[in-house]
């Protein structure tokens, strides 16, 4: 390209190599002033090459915060073509294109399991458990029933429930005779709940229990006294007690959970016996004091929340 054309581009060249060094003199044995990157625009100080392959140029150095000059190899630069400036009159009028109306399409949402809420939970639980009375003369067995749980806050619930239990009694001269003992426990409890996540909710429980107790003498004992001309009867009173325990609700959907807990029931009651002469109707009676009905229950169930 001619020098006139080069100077028509305001005497500027642009670095075409990835990196280019600018020397203090035209020769690679001279000291390097600075290394510039590809795309750097340099101003020519002389339109003619020196030593056939060097241009004298100037540029603004950010490192030195000043305009410096030096020499660069001609093979590492090219002529910089600046776009011609367009006056306001020469500017073409913008074309207004009508854009097509595009109805946005909502992409389908990726599947993700729903997060289970950790707020107040109310529900009905159908439960069963294994009851172990503290007194050896009472047999162990199945306890079953249900409960209604009302969530007051995320951490507090009120529980109202009823459970049924039956036990065979071996017989004790100072307590109940041989027979079958049954009770229905109606409990009103308070649960302190500690949600670990939406799925795991451990809790502590405690409250009062009212026991509807019933006892039936063994038929052999009744028949034995009857053969002697006596009617015999043993009764057990209802009682009030309390319970303490801990449990866990394991939610596998938003409204259905498996329930596991362990509770200790504490109560004592009284009883009485009556022996009646079948001929004279003469009665003999006595009381049974401090009948211990404490028991430990391991239970579980299915809870439906609403």
C-alpha cells in the first residue's frame, strides 16, 4: 500500500500479532520499552520503514501514564482502516420493521418432589401397640385404638385418644383373683413437636389419662364358691393417671405419615370383693387397695392429616 494511502488513514497501524514488543531502537538487540497486545492501535511517526522492517511509532502507555515512542517490526502490524464518519445529513433513515407477534410459550416445569409443609398438623391416627404391665401377675398383650391430634402451632399439638387393652390375671391373695382384666384409656395430652424437616417430626408427649376398668372372675372360681353355696364378685374401680413419652411422625406424603412412639402409663386404683351366702343373703366384703396398673407401651400407627 502507498504511503499516501497509509497517511490517509491518519498515520495509524494496528498490531496483528498476538503480542508485539516495542523497542527503543530499530533492532531486536535493543531494549524493550513495552509489549502490546493484538488490536493495539499505534501512531506512525514516520511513513518510511527503517532498516527495511521497522516503523517508528508512538502510543499511550498505561503503565507509564504517558505517550511514549519506539520501534516495532513492520511484519507485526497492519494498516488501520478507520470507519468514515457519517454526518447527520448522510445518515440513512432507519427502517421500521414490523415484528411478528409471538405468543410466549411456557416451558413445561421439570418434575420435582413437592416440599412438605412444616406448619401446624392436625390429623387422625389409627394405632396399635404392645403393652407390658409393670406387675408380673398381669399378662402382656396388644393395645389398639386411635387418636385425634389438633395442631395449635408448628411446635404444639393437643392429642385426644382412646385405647383398649385386655390382660389375663394370674391371681393374688392381696389383689385381684384369677380372671380377665380389661381397660379403656381415654387420654388428653400435649405434644411438643420438633420438625427436623418436612418429613421427620419427633415429639415429646405428656398428659392425663382416665381409665375405664373392668374385671371378670375366672369361671372356675365362681363355680367353686357356688358349689359351696356362695356367690362371689370382685370389682375394680375406674382410675385417673398420667402418661409421658416420645415419638416420631414420618411423612411420606403431604398428608400421610407413619407414627412410632413409646409411652409409660402411670396409675393406681382400688377394688373390692363381696361374698354372699345364697341361703341367708349374708354378705362378707373387703377392699383391694393400691392396685398398680403401670405399663410401658411401644406403639405405631398410620396418621392421616387434614
